[in-house]
């Protein structure tokens, strides 16, 4: 441990080097940043929350949130591209759900954090 002239803590150079080596590659950090950007929209969070408990079609989501089907479809496309939602075809309808349990966990953890 080293102390600078203003008596502030300065980490051991070995620790700094180890931390530098453990940082993920820039491309991975960029992808992570983009994922969190997708979560940065209230409408998309509402859609994810509606899918938290149930699979729904675009019309159901639109009706539930008081939005147009076009608006919901646009947001679902963004969520699908981010691998946060998936869909299956049921006749002519597309039924949407959360992509996997990781998405459910992220939403649950985010809610828990904001409610503290």
C-alpha cells in the first residue's frame, strides 16, 4: 500500500495490474452497456413486467398498457433484438414471453433494488 502526498489511499501496482487484466474486453463491455440502455426505457420495462408472469400477444400488451399495437410491436422488436423476449406462433398470432430466467432475475433484482 502506498500513500500519496495528500494522504489518499493508492492501490498496490500489482493490484492495479491484476484488475486491468481482469477487465472484460471493450466489445463485451459495449454489449453490456447496450443491454442496460434497452432497460433504460419505461415502456420497455412495462412490457417486460407484463411478460413477467404471463405470455401475451401484441394486442393484449397494447390493451393492457393503453398503447397502439404498432408502438408495442416496435418496442418488442427492440426487446427481441436484445434477446430479452422471444415469441412463438399460435396460428396467426405471435405470443411473446421473457427469453429466459436471466431476464426474470434481472427484473426481480432491479425491482428489489429500487424498493429498498
